[in-house]
């Protein structure tokens, strides 16, 4: 996933067209998937406004009807289109332990001794849980599970996260940090 445009937060992405009447599948990144429709018109990278006129859950996916999209051909033009909202529209997280993934991008990643590992350059969810991407200065990005075992501290005000790098095990795998955030 490429980084979001300045001051915009990625809320979802359109999938395949659904049916013949212009509906389209929608993957929502909001905590409550149907809440994506509550953010008013969403924006694309180019600034185009997208108005969701109806949204429903159908089995394990969302199906959306979009203003001005009335047939399958028009819906197919939306495939893989990312949907954003202004960061200000999200407000402030209620708990000290809550944050938006977009707020993590650019934070310094430090180890337990305070040594800089790199910078948070991405947050991903490939279906098995959140992954944090940390890019060392001039190095290859590290992809680590975003769990309390690996990232026990997130301090947005101080501008860094604490990372406990996994230890190699005898079988070549990494330590299991399964406690979900």
C-alpha cells in the first residue's frame, strides 16, 4: 500500500464490481467496517469526491452503491481505488493506548537500549494481523508483527516506538509474538 497523500488517512479501497447495477465491493479499514459511510464524501488521491449512497454487509464483505455509478462498467472503473478522509475528521483517540496507523508513519523505532533501528514507513494488514514496516537509514525495510511483544510502547508525543527485535530460533523462524494489540 503506498503512503497516503499529505494529511489524508486511508479508510478503504474498492474491490471488484458486484452484480450488474453498479454496486462495488468495499474493503473498509475502519474499526467498525460499516462506519466508513459516516465520514461524508471520501476522497481519492486525485481529490475526487466519492459519495457512498448505500452500504451493506453481505457475508464477509461490504457492498457499496456510489453516487453516479449505475452499471457494472462504471463500477469496474473503481476497482483498487483508495478512499481517504482528512486526518482532522478522525478526531483524537480516546485512550492513551489508542492511535491511528497513520499517526505511526514517520515515528522513530528504537530498541530497548534506545538505539535507533529506523523509521516507521508503513503499516499493513495482509489478513493475519497488523505488520509494522521499519526502514533503517539506507537499509532494507524490516517487517515485524505489530504486537505488544514486539512493539510494547508507542509514544506518539515523544515521536517514537519501542521495538523488541525477535530472537532467531533453532528452526530459522522468529519468536512468536501472538498477543494481539
